[in-house]
C-alpha cells in the first residue's frame, strides 16, 4: 500500500501568520502516529514556500529568520501522468537528492488574507488536489465582512446596522462618512474588511475615538466596516462540520474577554495561548444560555453555513443583546482557529477524529468534482488553424 502524503499548509502573507502556525502545529500533533506521512508546507511572511522536517516542531519557530535558512524551498509540480507533487527545490544534504511527495490531500491551516480568502484554495484547484475546508467562492465571501453581511441581509439573517468605505473615500469625503457613522449612533465598532483574530478592531465612543480607530484600521486594510455596537453585549460562537448538503452543529461557547469585545490578546495570549492558539482563550463551554437561545443559534449556524456553501469545519460568531436575547450574525470563520476542536470534543469527537473527517470530506468533494465533465470535445482549433491567424475576426461568447 502506497504512502499517503498529507500536506499541512500554513503561514502565509497575513497579519495572522503566527496564529496560523499555532493551528498547524496543533493539527500536526493530533495526526502524529496516523497512517499519513505528514509533509509541512510553510509559506513565509514574504511568500516563500518551504518544507522539511524542521518545520514540524513549534520550538523551531522562535527564530523565523533562522528557520528560513534551514528549511527547503518547494513547489507544486505535475509529474508525467498529471499527478501533483510537492517537490523540494533543493536537497536537504550534500549527497541527498531533492524529495518529491505525491499529494494525497492538503490540510489548509491558514488564517486571514493570503490563505483563508480563497487564494490558496484556487492554487489547489488549479493543481487538482483535494483540500480541507471551504472552496474558493465560500472562502472569499467569508473573509470579506462586507460581502458576508450583504449575503446575510439577502437571506433574512439578522445583522447590525453598518456602513463601509474605502481609504480613497475617507481621504476625499471624511465629513460625510463621519456624519453617516454618527447617524448609526455611538458606540461604534471599526473593523478591517478582510482580517480576523480581532486585528485592527476597535470600539469608538466618540468622534475623536472613531477617527483614531479608522486611521489605525487603515494600516491593515483599504476597506473598512463601521457597525453598530450591541449593548449590552454577549458573544456566542458555534461550529459547523460537514458540507452544504449535510452538516451538523457543535455545542455553543461563550468567550470571556478582558473587555466586552474580545481582543487578539484575549484570543491567543491569555493562559497558554503561546502554544494552544484559539483553544487557550477563556470560554464557557457549553455556553451558559437558555436551551431556546442555544437551539436558535445552532439552527442559524447551520443555515448560514449552507447559505455560504461552506465546507469542512467553520465557526460562526454571533452578537447577542443580553437584555433582549436578540441574535445578530457577526462573522463566519471558514478556517477557525485551532479548527474549533475544543467545541467538537464536547461531542466526543477528538482532534484526530475531526481531522480525519475533514480529510474524508475533502476527498469526497474532490471526487465528486472530478466526476463531472472536465472538457468539451470539439474541432474548433483545427478549424481556426486551417484559416490562419488572419482569419480570426473575433470570437463570440
């Protein structure tokens, strides 16, 4: 029986680079001793593709510059029969040859732009390899907070009032933007459109704070979202596992932060965050909310997962008004931190079992896609070649 090479892809050109490394290391740890040969694919902050066994140990990431020196450059390549390999571009030793790994499947462990936004998923589609998580369209829509809210509004999923604008709009018409924002009413939440992990997110209680928050958020994204703050606020999250055709919801969690709105520090640097990623954040599992509210959020999570056409595992984040129990969609995380394994453990699904199911979903989805017609037999080129280049007067779509 041939070895199944499981590529774990992580890192990337993203402010959430380090968070991605933590999630990948957790996935790798959970799969140690499995039937798979684990092959790391680490994308550096500058976009280099690296592999090698040194990338399997979290300790080696303390010095990223040194890690880049010892890791091995790599790339996806096709062999003579069309199979995709992750091939080393350099050898790991003086007398060794570069290794090549036929790819069985790719576990996507990216967070944020440059990996969770559909770009890497597009590369996998181009090379025709199975990958975990949502497809290109679902990933890109989930990463864009503005588009995500628009989709929810179109499907009668409750969201908070908001406005969005680009940096160029801010430079030319700041007064109008501030006026529209103040019509929503303070306090306001300012967010980069295409980031996660609460990076660049700030709460503004006044015009001065709003301007400062907007200027800070523009450091991370040229497209911002300013939205109504729910007050008093309770955040509730729920994970969904499966496909758009068949999926199930986890138990709910209530994150607990140092302030009303969770920060990056709350999510990743509290407790044992340096090693446990999102799983280290303070939280109440199951969330201490009523059975009725729990069921409403779980049903809404499945509805949103299907609406986005998501796949694999995702985490749905909600804003709840403590007084009225009114629930609002906040965001969908198509590659949640730590793969939300801590939520599925409460349903007696181990991290290893979760990863195995994600891989199975990826393989089945890939097989279904490849089972469709991939080409259309025609003699078009033969006909056009006979006429020559001068005979081409334009092609009708």
